[in-house]
């Protein structure tokens, strides 16, 4: 659930940055951008969510690395596929999503760990 909230925060960042760059704040255009971002990110988000749920202990143990690797991989993938302008937007919204995710999971205990 928290990853989904963080993903929506990243998509909201995509809409804000996209609207600012275009100078178009119309509801229709921004909703369309949100839906396009949701559809394009689904092919990566669903497998990452599945891997995270199956390896929750490892993800929580290395949460900072998990949060930092996401933006780097997404920006690199976008840069390779679309070019520099789109990768700037993806870098911003992925970083926002990762920041929200870190804030949501930073105090979670690792399942199965011994309390000191």
C-alpha cells in the first residue's frame, strides 16, 4: 500500500512538472498526463511491487539503497528510450516518489529481526 501511495505521489509530481513545462494547467490535459504516466509505469511498477513483497525483509534491511537505486534506474531507462528532456521529468517524479516511500517506511521494523 505504501509503495502505491509513493507511486501516486510520483505521478502527481509528473503532472505538476509536466504542466509547468507546458504552461498548460487544464484539468483534461493533466488528467491525461496522469493516466499516460500510470499506464507507462505499470510495466515496471507491478514487477517491482511483486519483488518487494516477496523480499520484504531484504528491502527493509537495505531501504536506503532501494530508495536511491529506483530513481537512477528509471532515469537511465528513460534517457535510453526517450532522450534528455523526458528523463529530466522522470528523474524529478521518481525522486519524489522515492522520497515519499522512504518517509513512509523509514521506521518500519524488519520482519523476523530480534529487538535489541
